[in-house]
C-alpha cells in the first residue's frame, strides 16, 4: 500500500480538536488521518504518524516512510511551515495528513459531493 503525507497548515489547538470531533462523527476513509504536532521536526512528525491506530490495517512502516520522504524532498515547504508555526505561537499545532491513495480519493470525492 502506498501512502502520501502532506503538511496542511497551522491551526489553534481547539480548532484542531473540534475538527477531529467532527470527523469522528462521520464516516472517514479507514486509512486517512489528520495529525497535529506542536513542533515542526522530523521526529515529531514521525511520532505523530506512529500513533495512528493499528486496527485500520495501516501499513505503519509505509506511512512513516511517506513522512520521511516528504521531509527529505521538500525542505522549502518544511522551512515555510516551521516559520508559520513559530509565528503562530504556543497554542497552535502543525496540521498534516497521512493517507493511502485510495482513502484520499474517497475523501476528496466526498468533499465534492457534499
């Protein structure tokens, strides 16, 4: 299974929590998770990916590999979001998404049909 990882932005902690609550009330594809970290470091992003529940038949090693590949291939994006997170202050999170391609496709299709 092939995974993709993206940094989506910076969000206040409470907004991220509310978004996660909303997602828990609707059917979200099984291998798609939104992650929040207080730091923009490779270690923090890997740790957040490793916390994904294993009951969804996740390929954790592949998901973590997608985080590492993103980090290695996009230094300018990492630098940009690291600065935005620092500018936002301590009550904010870096929000990212890890998903397999099929689950991401289902998520996008559900957004279009809503």
